[in-house]
C-alpha cells in the first residue's frame, strides 16, 4: 500500500501562506513563490537576506551558528533580481549586535537584516560597509606585524564593491576572496 504523505497541519499552512500573501506582489512569478515557500517563515529572530550566495556560510561563521540552539535555516543559490544568485540565513530566537551587523557588512555589502517578531518584519536594516575595519579581518600577509605580535588588525576600505581593503600596517591590498574573519 502506498504511504500517505505527512501533511502540514492546516493551521500552520495557513499561517505560512498568510505571511507570503502579504508580501507577494502581482508581478512575482509563480516559480519564485514556490521557491520562497521552501524556507519556512520564522516566528521570532533575524533573517539576513540578499547575501552573495558564496558568503552565506561566512555569515554562519560570523554569527557562530554552529553553536546556536534555536532554528537555523541556510539557503544558497536562490534567484535574486538585484544580486543574481543570493543566500539567506534565518536564525530563530536571536537578535544581532551592532558588531555582528558590521561584520556581516564586510562579507555581504548588500545584505538586509530583518528583525522578526510574531511572524512580522518589525525592522529592516540595510547594512553599511564601514570605511575602516578594526580587528575583524585577518591580514593575508604572513609577515605582517599583526600576524606576529599581539596587535589588532586595521584595514582601510579602498573600494566598496567589489570590496578592496588595505592593511594599515603592511599596506597589503586584499580582495573579498582573501578575507578571513577573525
Ligand atoms: N521572513 C521570514 N519569516 C517571517 C517574515 C519574513 O523568514 N516571519 C523572511 C522573508 O522570507 C524574506 C525576509 O524575511 O526573506 C524579508 O521579508 P519581507 O520584508 O517580507 O520580504 P521582501 O519584501 O521580499 O524583502 P526585501 O524588500 O528586503 O527584498
Ligand atoms: Zn598586514
């Protein structure tokens, strides 16, 4: 006998659909709606959206989500009109500190941080790439003083998009592919 598919309880389904129904514009292709529904809405927490797809796991690392006790959903390679392919990270039961938002801005300059309360987007923050990055990124130059002595790193942002930063100490220029978060 064929097994019956486990059904989402009707109440939950309605809740999810209601949330999307408020957001979806008439011009949203049906295909996109289906894709969006694959990642459940969260009740309380933070959604980091519009992450360049290859930076989604860096965001996970920045937020130390491996050790987070609440729900974490990570999606990559989603279609985005503004940035091509994007990633999304949804974290249940967690707010972000300003320091965490600043770090995210370095790997995801177009990210939006959505604060969710009771299933609603209560606040939407557009991250901003800082002009100076203090003690967040490791210098890729092995002989840089910051890799040999107890000195916090410091970089100047030379270009925001694509990101190019310059070490205050050894003047090494680094691109986004060289970036390793401390
Ligand atoms: N979201 C969620 N859980 C909720 C509400 C929203 O996971 N309870 C997610 C949505 O799936 C979306 C993000 O939070 O990825 C932002 O939601 P919303 O502002 O409703 O979507 P958009 O209008 O598409 O956002 P933007 O304009 O920033 O692209
Ligand atoms: Zn250096």
